[in-house]
């Protein structure tokens, strides 16, 4: 299910495991707070703080993250209804046709959730088959398309939503802003470790987190008091260590 609906601790653990696979594997670590991970060595402790980055962007006056959160809840809650109803494990992909207002009433959110569940329930394909529903099938206006797959041997439901969005390839200013924000907390982190790294994560699951680290950004020198700073695209697994000016 969509990444941001997972608890913060669970997301941090997933990001840290991806980081370990791409950079270095630590035999022992503690999932803590301030910073998020503590790695003990013989004579010192390394701290690693993990933080997520999102586009500071609005669509038709709507904050992208607010819009995405509503869509994630709709899909997640419809999936839970399918589980409670004992539908067979399905892969469902939803493409919405609207942006939801940040002030959308819970009543409308519940109605759209119920609509999605009923569409899937009423069009549940036989094992090994799939159905594709769009405006030609007279689905509600909130949806552009709904794809439902009943994959043989599938043990769990997997429901998500997809949407098109611009891919950011030049976001050094936003990375610097994120580093500077976390740098304010570094004195607190260093109470629990001798040195500290920062891992900035883009989920890459929806429009507010579509980032691609370009070659041009490799040349940028970031102001940072952290010993090392990394950018991780969690969707692709691409990891980049940032060039730092540690004298800041």
C-alpha cells in the first residue's frame, strides 16, 4: 500500500535498509530518535538521521501532499473494505480524474471510498483475468480509470493509485533548505553519537516526491555541518552522496 500511510518508524526502517544495501551494511544498529539510527563501533557511535523530501507545490491552489493524502486514504480504506468483504486478493490500480480540495469534507471522502470498493466488488475478475474500467464504463466522475487484476497465487491485496507529474531534476535549493532545517537539530543528535550523517529520501511514489538527481547537481556544493549527506530515491534505489562544504 502507499508509502506515506505506513507509520513513520516503519518508513524510516525501509529507507535505512535500502541505504544499507546501496552504501554500507552495518552489523549492529539501534532504531532510535534524535538521530533515527545509532551504529556502535569500538570507540565511537555513528548517528544517521533519515528525512523525507517533498515538492513545495500547489495544483489549482491545492497542496499536492494534501491531495495525495486524501487519495491514499480513499484507496487504502477501499482495500480494507475488500479484505473485510473477503474478496480474493487483488491488484488494483486507480487513476483519479480530479484533485481533491484540502478542505474536502469527510463525507465526500467516505462516498468516494465506497464508490471505489463497490466498483471493484461488482467487477471482480475471475482468477487469472483482469478488467479495465474507464469513462466508457460509466464510472463516477472522480475516477479516470480503474484496473483490477486477479493474479493466480496472489496472497495479499495490493491497491495503489497512479498519476502523472513533472519529474524534478534540478532541486539543489530545496535540498539545501532540508539540510539547513535538520542542521538546527544536530547539537541534539550529537548528544547521542560522535558524528552524524543525513539521508534525504524521495519516496518516488506520487507527484510530490518525483525527483531525479541530475549530473549537473553533482557539481553543487552544499552547506552542511553533517559529516556526510546523501540523497536516496527510494523507488529506484538510486543513492547519491552530496558534495559538502563542511565549514558552514
